[in-house]
C-alpha cells in the first residue's frame, strides 16, 4: 500500500518526467517493505513529499505543447552575390579611379617611345618696322624721305630626329613597362580588396538578418514563458521573483534584438556604399570557386598570382631601369636636324621674291663634365632600387603571413561549424527537457530562461561560424590573387587594360620606329645588382639595456594619472590675435 500510495502521489504531482520514477519508487518500496531508500535524486525529491519544487503546474495540462517558436522563413531573394559583385566591379569609383591611374601609366610608355621619334616645328615671324630718320641720317644716306617702312615675313620649318640617345630611350621604355606592370598588379589588388569588401558586407547582412530572425523568435518564446510564469504566480505556485527574472530576461533579449537591428542597418549602408544601390533580399551565398585544398597549394599559387608580390617585383624592375636611364645622361648622343627658311616681303607676297635657305646638320654631343650630377643621379637610383629589392622580401613575408592567418581562420571556422551544429542539437534537447521538467515542478524559472538563452546563443554562434568560414575563404582567395571578376563571375564584361596600352603605344607611330629603337639600345647595359649594405655586426651577445641607463628615474609603484597634458606649442607654430581695427579705432 505504501508503494502504491507513493506511486500515485508522484503520478499526480509529476505527471510527465516523474512517471518513470514513480514506477521505480513503487518497486523499491515493495522490495524494501517500508520507506524507499533509493539514492535517485528525483525519487528522494518526489517520493510522497509535498514539496513546492515537486508540485505540478495545476493551470497547465500535461499534454500542452511547449512554447517553441521557430524563426520565420526567409523571404524570396531578389539579389544574388554575383549581381552584387558585378555591380561593384562596374560602378565602384575607387576601382574606376585606379583604372584611370593605370591609363596614365600607359602614357609614360608613349612618352618613352617619343624619345626616338622625329619632332617637327613650324615658326612664322612677321615683322613690321617703321623708321623716321633724322636730318643727319637723311644727309648721310641722301634720302629724299624721312619715313622708312619695312614689312618682312620669315617662315622656318625644322625637323629633329634622334639617332642615338646613349641608351636612355631604351632604359625609359623598360622602366615604363615595369611601371605599367606594377600598376596592373595594383589594379588587381584594388579589385580584390573591393570584391572582398562586397562579399564581407553581403555575408554580414545575411548573418545579421538570420540573427535578427532568431532573436525575434526568442522574444516570442520568452514572452510566452513570461505569460506562463504569471499564470502560475496567480495560482500561488511561483513568486514575484520569478516574474521579475522572466521580465529581466525578456528586456535583455529586446536590447539584443535592437543592437542586432542596428548592426543590420549598418551593414546595409556599407553594402550600398560599395555596390551603389540598397540591398534587396539577399540569396544564400554560393560556394566560392578555386579554394585551395591545403596550405601548401595556397602558398604555391600565391607565388605566381599574388598581386601584392607582383607589384613589389615590378616596382623593383622599374627602379633598376632608372639606374640605366640616369647613367645614359653622361653618354654621347647623336641627333639629325634639318630646317627650311623663307624670308621676304609680306605684302605683296610673291614666292619667287622670297629668299630660301635649307640646312641639314648631324650633331654629336659628348658630355665632358657635369659637376658630379650624373654620379649623384646614378647613386640615388641604385639606393632606391636597393630599397625596392628589400620591398620584395617584405611583400613576400606579408603574403605568407596573411595566407597562413586566412587559412587558420578558415580551419577554425570549419571546426566551429561542427562544434556549433552539435551544440545546437544538444541545446534543443536541453531546452525542451528543461521546460517539461519545469511544468512538472522540477526546474526553476531561471533554469527555463537559461535553457532558452543557451539555445538561441548556440544558433546565433552557428550562424556566425558559417559567416566567418565564408569570409575566410574569400580572404584566402584575395591573398592568393584569385579573388577577381574573371575568376569568380561568368557573363560579366571585363576591363581589358591592353586596349588603352596599345592605343597609347601606337600614337604618333612612324615607319622607322623599330629600326631606331634597335639603335637606341646600343650601349644600354643592364645595371648590375650590387650587394645590399647591412648594419655592422655587434661585438657581443645582444642583451637588453639596463633599466634607467639614460638617467631617467623609475616610475613610482603607484603612479598618479596625468590629468592635464602639457600644451606648449613649438616656437613659430602659432599666431597672435590681430588688433581690433575699425573706423573709430584704425
């Protein structure tokens, strides 16, 4: 009878979670013949004892559904990632400005080509001279008139054809080509940065929109939980402390919802700034192409495709060519010039009355002394080239570091996705079980609210992990050099820098350009790479200097805060007020 009574009490007070325990209590009581001695905590709590924590919710039926609110489904998408990338590629002002900067570099090559092309000019001079002679002049030249008027016209056409520039023209062309190569690599880098920003903004919007839907569902669930807590409070089963706890959790969730909404609008603003229009409903982002399978493959691809490394290499080539251009200024040059001149009366004009002269000249210029200017130019160019050679190693180290960091971020994000999926599954079980036990009187209000929060936090963390993995993939592609429109998109019009380059090179082309370019390469020696100068080796093992070796005092054990920083401008960097000058006080 005791076992039957205990089983009935447990079934009445703890209908759902305690049902199984009731059978255990009955069996245990029957076997023992007296009070149960089971060590199960639930049995001890519910076995025939009228404890408040074990009383069932009298106002809530046992078969009532749990107040679980799933997020609202995503609306039908109106914009894809490909469309956003294409719009940014064609309209972003920063990318267009970089294209024009590259076009300007193309003109440097055209200017280098002009050094071996002929230049012509036509100079026309019209003179009008009116002279009034004095009596002495008239008497000396026996003139009958004291007024002399002269009207003369002089026209001179000249041509100058460089034959040999000492190698300067060839060096300038080589430097211009290297500059264009650096500009193209920089354009690729700017394009990759832009596309990475668009992908980041796109995935940020999707992450925050999904988080907003989850937080909205959390608000509805917490509101339903608060309603049930209030109902049980009216039934006398809970206290106002439980209501205060539920209300606090609900208001906290509302604050988180507001912050997420603000972040979403901030992401939409960033998207509009990059793409040129407000985002619609964004479709899920597709898998990115060309993602390497391992870190070794990523580093191998970057050696050939990284725009940052390519820009550093091209910059070094440019400054190396500048060394030859500087040295060529001290070498002989050969120019061929010609001119034709007509001189005669302006009016009336008759060609047979004009004086004609024709002149041709070959000029060999041999520099003798220049006061050390050429040597200084060469040394300056060599030092700049040495700095750019070191810049290649700097760019390589930065490339390796950024690729390794991006790969590690990708790896950790993938691990967090796996962990997050398991965490969400466990949190769902925890949330459902906690609420069932709460209705049976085995869980407190705090347990229920904590379970709700744990589930939503796990879901939001999973969304963030998926976002981080996608951004890490895009970052890795950018550092490798594969985050470009030609690699990501199909069916999009691509900018071709060769079009403007060919147009610039063909401007004012002459039939004998090729022959003269060949002659201009004579005596054009490739500058040798000199050894880089490093600081001298020390005379001992490196060690940190002794504290306060400069004579300064040590800081106090508890130094006071500096609340009034000194404001003493350097002499000559500030002005004085002008005097008050007006009509009454000039």
